[in-house]
């Protein structure tokens, strides 16, 4: 997800993105939406298959280990 999309999503849940970095902003969005704040944890067995940040989050996890 591009940063402009992340900023727009942040605004839609009442967060002022200001100068927050992407990871900080995504975590703030996850918290505001009531989800587990887990962005960037690189868990290959992440159960949140419908998370809109999933592809950005698990980029560092080898394909062979992903669900």
C-alpha cells in the first residue's frame, strides 16, 4: 500500500498522519480499528489474511514460509 493510501486510511479513522513514518502510522491505524498492533512483526503464520497491510507486512518473510 502506498503511503498516500495509508495517510488517507489514517484520516478516515480520525488519525492525523502528520510526519509519522509508515510503520508508526499503520500501527496507529491497527490500534484505532481495534486490531492487534502487529505490523512489521514478519510472522509467516499471520492469521490476518484479510488485513489490508498484509502484503507490506510480510514482504520480509520468505515465500516458502507464508500461509
